[in-house]
């Protein structure tokens, strides 16, 4: 069976690898110059690493399963990390229970309520009731007003800006539930991991595996039209070239689908009802010395123009980065925020000024380079009743499928969730891709299955 996949991010490539492994001939179309989408890599000069920050948790079973399946299990690296909090122009460690008990901005009662909130969130399994309450109301109710004002509100402002007032409690629940699992109960330390070589190693391996089966992976190509074939199957147009497939899977966002996919293939949400997305501006600072001892520094100060600092060199060995240290400084905004249109020079000046406020003794002579990366659509904004408001595309054709991140209604965007979604899609629709006995990979006659809402 010939299968076309639109989108060469982690989701599209993982799907392609599974289907190619089942004997199908798969073609992947990616409009970016590199594979990976938001998980792609960047050349920082002396080394290459992920464009945006990523981490693997010990409980990321789906992602770790992918690493094992493609032969990269031995490239996983694990280590204990530290967490910090910056507030009132001071740095506080928050890596263990002792640090937590010493945290000066909160009194003992505030700390007790904060700990109770975290434990409560970690144990909630039914998230749907959390969709009906704002994250602010939920946190004020569980942690108290003082704890919200001194601890949660600065973090929400840093992460979401004023948009936090529109976000449901699912946002904080999904974040706490995921990160809580990173803590080793015995050692009371966070155990985090990364892939040696970064995600570039993953995409190189996936591409090699797909092409080894006779499939193809094309980058820097623009899919301009996806439409049904007479008699069955789906066609993909790239420039003046048209390729025919037995089945096509679309992994891009709804707005791209609206521009390229024929109405006879998919029922799209009403125009103007598309999901709101958060975008990100991220400065990656490469330095000769470490900026701080923390992997994650949460920032509870609205004057600082970035969300936090992720000190990757406190997780990734400098042997992988030519002896240099690097840190990510992200700023999350709505996808139409003017900051995303600022020049790299303007953003460097803005972020370096914020850095000087936090680290008065930091010498800019320690900076090896500063890189600005940005993405317009990073993750959906989880407003109240998000799962009911999101109008999922529904296919109208038995040979066309849609799977994308807008379907993440109760999770933060992370690579483990991406692979879980891939696995769930294959569990649900895998039989529709089953090869007829004796069929070759080059066969173009699709297996016909009655179409249903997907």
C-alpha cells in the first residue's frame, strides 16, 4: 500500500516508521528545510542541538518505547537536576523538601497548602471537571490567596501573560502531573533524561529506517493540494507534481488543512473557530561558563521579559557541546503577539537587558553567541471547556486521516504525548492499513473500509 503523510515532525515520522515497518511504501512531505517541526535542531556554531528545549522523564513510556524500537535506547542519558525560583530579585533553590521548607516568600501554612495542591493534582485522574474552572479560581481555592499571589500568579503571568485568566485548571493539572513523575521518591531528586546527540539523532534514524524500506522523506516542499482520486485513494500535489496514494494522513494544523485539503475529504471547523495557539520566542545563550546551577529556574518577576531559564548544560554533558554551556530563555505569547515580529537584534537586546537585571555580575565577555528562535504555533491555549469547544476535523473519505496536536485536550504539549497519540491512532485505525495477503509494498489498490468519523 502507498501511504502519504503530510508533515515531517515527530508525529508524522513516527507514523511513517510504524507503517513502513509493516511493509507499506510511505512518502513524507515536510515544508520545512529540516525535519522535526518544533523538535528540530539548530546549528549553534561549535555544536548542534535542539532548537527548543526538550527533556525526557523516566515515566515517558511511549517515547522510551520509540527509542528502543529504533535502536537508540543506549543513547539515553539520565541525571539528577536542580530547580530554582527567582522572585523579589533573589534566587531560591527548590530541588528537595528541605529547600521547600526553607522557601522564605511563603510561611509554613502557605507551604503546606502549596504542597497539598501539588499532591492533589498529582492524584486527580478525571480531568474533565477541571475544564469548568479557571486556573486562578482552582489555585486560590486549593492553595489560598496568599500562596496564589506570591507563588502561582507570577509563574502564570510569566508563562501565559494576562491570558492565564482565560485558561482552565487543566493547564496546571497536566503540568504538575507530568513533572511530579520526574521526582525519584527514594532520592527526593528530579531524574531527567536526554538523547545523546539531541533529537537530530532521532530524526536521522527515522529517516534512514523509512528510506531503507523503499519510502521517501522530502523536505523543503510545499503541499498545495490534497484531494480524492476517482475510484479511491488520495492525491497530493507538490508544485507541478501530483502523486497518488492509497491513503493519506495529515498531521498539520487546521489552518494549513483549510488551505490545502479538498472539502470532499474533510469537514473542517467553522471559519474563525480555529484553536488559539501560544507562540514562543526563545533566546539560546551559549556561554563559556555556566549561567546558574539549575536545570529549570522559574521566574516570578513580571519585569523579566522571558518565562524562565532552562540551563541545559546542567543536564547535557559539555562533552557534547564543545566544552561550552548553553541555556534557553523562552517567552510564551499568543501567536499574534507583536513580539513575534520583532527583529533578532531587538529581541537580543531585550533579553540581555533582562539577564543583566537578574545577574548583575554576569559578564557579556562570557557570551560565545546568542541565537533567537521563534515559533508561531507551539501549543493550543486551553481555555475553559476546551475539549467541547474544539471542533475536531472529521474526515469525509475512507482513505484520508487527520491527527494533530489540536487533539491534545487534557495534556501539555510534549514528545511523549505525541508518541502516545501516534500509538493510539494505530491502535484505533491500524486494521484499515492492514495489507492484503500477498500484496506488495508497491501495490496501489487500497483496502476498502467503510468510513467513519475520525
